C-alpha cells in the first residue's frame, strides 16, 4: 500500500462557521480509497468513460489518525496547495433556499431557476461575499452552474470527447508545470439538498512529476493527460481522498494543480452546484 504523503492539505475555514452549523452528520468528512483503477460504467443512461480513464478503487475507509494529521492543517494554506472548506453565511444560504434551487430534479430545471429573481440575488450576494478573497483585480464571476445526476463514481464530462474524463487535472490556463503555482483555483458551492463529494489525490503536479522521475525538460511544458494517467498506473494503490461537502458549504481547491473529480455515487438527488474560477486565497 502506498503511504499517503504530506502535500495538499485541507483547512476548515472559520468564516461563517459560527452563524450556521451543519446538523450532525453521521457520514465521515474524509474517506480514503484503496487506490485507483481503470474506469468502467456500463449502466444504461449514463455517459460512458473515455478510453483509459481512471476512477477510485473501493473499498473506502476512514483515515488513520496519522493520515488525518497529514491531510488536515490548522492554518489557512496557500491556494496552490490547499483546499478550504467554507460555510456560506446564513443570509446567502437563505436566499438560495428561497430560490428553490435545491429542489431541482433535472439540469433543465436548474437552468430555468438560475434565471429567477431570487437566484440572481443569491448569486450576486455570493460574488460579493467572495470578493475580499479574490486575489486578482477582476471581481469573481460565475463560471458554471448546473445539476448532475446521482450515482456517478466520477461525474465530470469531457465535452470535446463526449465521455467522462475520470480522475483528471484541469487545464483551462494551459500553464507549464513551472508556473502552476500561479494557476487559477476554483470555488464550488453545494446548492443541493444533500452532501456532495470532492475527490482528489493530495499531491501537486510537481510532486507527481518527481514521483514519475520525469526528465527536467518537462518542467517548462504543459501538463498532459498521459502524465496524470501514468501516475495512476505506476501508483495504483495511492489513495484518493473523498471529501464531503455539506449543503451550504463550498470548497476552494487548486484544480489546475491536482488530480481530482466530483462523485455523486452516494447521492440520491440532483447534485446542484455553482462554480467560480479565479484567484482566491483561502479564508482564515
Ligand atoms: Fe476538473
């Protein structure tokens, strides 16, 4: 079994936490997979996996105390190597609740509801709320909002290829490895009625590059899907972290610098979320 290394860490931000607390949830905040494996899903009505895609390997287990110590931090981490969990302030959560978005049952309903007055007000407030944490001059913008069907081990669809990516690293910025510390990160808010799950490998691209013993010339080249998949082939028992994000919570994560995806496998209802890509610091 690959020992989990210390690199990308999780931080529970204190902002908004005192206003609204999550009701006791029996599901652990973090679970670890037995590693990764080639992805397969032949269930009718689901978009198939792209060829060569990877998914987490079951069973899931709770981390040991030593692993938890490596995964969590007590101080706000830097954006390129940290994940922040943020609880929305109660007034914004109330606006979203009034919009009815959590009860949407189809992606089309989400698309309709997001144009409604209540939802637009909530989104404006959301942008306002994250403005102080935005490190660029440009204000935060909504980069996507939608609903994904439940029951998917990994949920992201590669629209160009028309199949599910599996565990992947985003490449919206197209930066070479040497500049990945300056890449954008992502806020993703759970607007649904149940917990959703963020999957990730707690290693930066640079860690993976070193573990694969890649030639130094690769330092100045864009990252490739082949390198991501090569890591999962070479380290098939390196665990994937499954981080639970409760309704009314958001995560901030460096998705251009880490292997990740979302999972709706444990969900029963539509996975409704809103995303904002940008340069965000992780709040205290
Ligand atoms: Fe992604």
